[in-house]
C-alpha cells in the first residue's frame, strides 16, 4: 500500500488560512459602521402656564391637625 505524501500539506493549509484571513479582512473593511446615535438637539420650549407666574397656596392634607 503506498504511503500518503504529506509534504505539501503545510503550505496548503497555510495558504488556505492566509486566503481566508484576507477575504475576511476585505469583507470587514467594506462594512459600514455607523457612528454612535446621538439624540437630535431639540430645544425645549418653555411653555408658560398661568400658575407659573402666580403664587399658589399650598394646603395641608386633611389628615394633619391644624395649629
């Protein structure tokens, strides 16, 4: 029975790994990575309500005794 010639296996496996590495690098380099999403700068508009400008009386809850 003839013996299997394994003298070329090393260069074959090495070239295969190198080729896969190059192909993966090319695929990754073509991928578009978006920057971190940032919230749009929305200027909050201060809505004026009638009670913003007036003094309002704070009432005690009914459960507390009056002094």
